């Protein structure tokens, strides 16, 4: 069944994606069992308690406790899924990302804005420059960068997400305006972007993205939360590169940011 489900899902290109897929697999098994079980029970009641076989109403009802046992079994299975799978995964992948000394290779900021994703790269120095909401300009300075800060000189933004393969990525997800949901299907990442709150997310890509999207699956950033009339167009490209290609791309972006900084 797991293989069947994966036929309908995006490819998995992250280290933690297998855990997510396993959880989805177990939940669907539970849903299938409940669907078949309650379906059989419904058909049984139609025949067992029809008017022909029961011309007189029984006001006492069922006296056994089989239904209570069944409800307890379902609750137990749900507890196992929650405590045995969901919580350990959340503690390892989500709660662990909130620790101050989280071990990571690349740190980025993702800011949702109607209707685009703004990715803040700290440049070659790896230090984010100061930002201010008062400096936010929807076209020339979407990050609200304070270019007078030395650490902001080489910072740059992108509406697509480019990352290196086999590197642990720490992303701080937030929003300028309304609630969005940062969604990377192939990375099995989905996190609400909430105004005024920065939520850390950690993931590691295990393979590079297709070089020719026309011939294979295109990797995308999506918004999984209805955020307004332009929600449908709030998407961007997810590009996973080899480390050398990523470093070259960063060098080009930093060079352009420095040139634009001199113009200001």
C-alpha cells in the first residue's frame, strides 16, 4: 500500500521524508480499516434492524459493550500513531530546530508576502543584516534591509529557493501580512508563516533538482494556506544544486547585491 500511495505523491528528496511518508502510510491504513469496518457495520444494521425483521421498536437497545471496546481500540491506535510516531518525529525535526545551537550548514529566512515568497540570504559572511519594517518596499527592498549596516551589504533576496544538496538547511519562516503556509512537497516540509513570529524549520536535500523541468518533475515552493485572491500564484522554484554550483550562484548574487548597494 505504501508503494501505491507514493505513486500519487511527489517524489521524496529529503532525509526526513521517509518518516513523513511512513506516518501517512499508517494513517491511511487506519482510515481504510475504519472505512471498511464502519461500512460493513452500516450495511449490517440496514438488514439486521429493518422494519420487516423488527416490526416493534426496541426501546432498550444494545446491552453489550462491543462498541465501547471498538472505540477504545481506535483511540489506542491513534495514541500509538501520536506518541509512537508523530511526537518523536516532531521533537527531532521541529522542536530540535528551535534550539539556539542547532547544527546546520546554511541559514536562511523565508518571508511570506501577498503573493510571493521572499528568501533572505545572509551573503558570504553568513550574517544577516539589520532589517526594519519601515524600510520594506514591495519592489526594490522587499526585505526591509538597512544597507547602512555592514552586515547587510552582501545580503540578497530571491523569490525562489536555491540550496546545496546534502547540507542541513535551517529556515526561519515568517510573514509580512497575513498567515501563509511555506510548503516544499518534495522535501516534506510544511510550516505556517505567521506575522510577528519566526518559526525554525530544518531539512536536508538528498538529491539535486531536475535540470530540465520540461522533461521531468518541477520542484516548487507552494503556499498551503488560503491567503487572498492571489493565493493561486504564490509559488516559486525550488532548486537544489551541487555545492560548487551553489557557491557560484551565491557569488553571482552577492556581486549583484554589492553593485546595487553602491548605486544606492
